[in-house]
């Protein structure tokens, strides 16, 4: 017998109707939206840092303000004199021992800074000639330059108790007040120091 249903089963009697779709679509979408809101809330609370209370009873806003003041003091710290030592948070002592002009065999003029490091901390510390820059009397800020002279500071690591000294070269060397700044490259530390001297 031919059927308008094209091969599908026909109802047995005329009173039976095809099965209806199950409802619950709204409920399903409501659950999905609620789940998304919960996931966003969890991610927000994790990214937000969570509880602002401290174990010692100090208000977190006071701690944050003290940290901000401390960082401003580090940034505004008075320059050091040549020969003074700067000690990092990790116990690395950095000293600019001397500055003077230098002319190489080709007649190029340099400002030379004799520097030293001593690691008094409990872990390895890095040193690098690229951590240094100078501000000339004319106000020009330049990075250290590579020199073929003996004794130039290289780069490396100091184990606890280790020391190293070397010479850092800067193009120029005109007379006047120079600012020599040490700021470790590729570091998340806020350590930075500036020495001021005349040549």
C-alpha cells in the first residue's frame, strides 16, 4: 500500500498522532546562561585577588599606600657619590669606584667608570655592562659602549660571596658633571642607582 509518509510507519489507527517534541528548551538555555554567569564570576574573583584582609590586622589600603610610598622613595632616592655602594634587595653590592676621561689609540674619547660588584646575597646575581648608562653635562643620556680595551666589564653571574670588577665605557668624556646610572636589564626588580661625579 502506498503511503504519503514515504516509507515511514503509519499510525495504526486514525486517532493516534505523531509524537510531540519534548519541551524544556527554555530550561536548558536558562541553565546554560546560569552556568556561564557562574564561570565568569569565578574567573573574576580569581583575577581580582580575592580577600583584602591581612593576618596582622593592617588595612590593605594602608599597606598599598606604604608600598607606593616606598617605591616613590626608591625612584626619588638621592644620587650617590662616586665611591659609594648601592645594595640591592637581594644583597648585591654595586659600586662606582672612579670615573675619568680616556682616549684610546684611535683618538676616540670616552668617559670611563670603574665599577665593582660583590654578591652578599643567598643566590646567584647577574652583572652586565649593558646595565649602565650616563647623562652627560649637556643632558644627553647614552648607554655604555663596547671597547676593545683590557679590563672592560663583561657579563655573567656571581655566586653567593662572589666579586667582580671592570671598566664601563661611554662615548664622550667631556669635562663636567656626569650621572652614572645602573639599572639591571631584563629584571623585574625596582633596583636602580645613580652616582654623580665630575671630571
